[in-house]
C-alpha cells in the first residue's frame, strides 16, 4: 500500500502511461476502471492527512519566525 499522495499519484500516472492505446487513436487508452478509481479514492483519503500536516508545519514555522522577531534585538539598539 502506498504511503502518501505523491506515491499514489505516481502509481496513477504510471497506470495511465502504460495503458494500451485504443485502436486508431494515439491520445486515448484503456485502463482498469476499478483500479484507477481505487487509487483516486486513496488519494482523496490521504489529502486531509497531508494537508493537516502541512498546515501544522506552516503554523509552526510562523510561530518560530514570530518568536525570533519578538526576541531579537532591534537594529536601532
């Protein structure tokens, strides 16, 4: 099982990239619908987790910067 959105997207890309072309068409392909939909469902399930982690990281970074700005001496001192 894939661990994150990026890996799941890579798997979906690979599935589409390796899919067989439709007869007489170079831009259409045949792929397993259930497998593709399962990957999309997994991606949807992972987004809230990874988005939540990203928001926490940004908040932590902003707190750190604010702390540095608040505690650092003024250049005028």
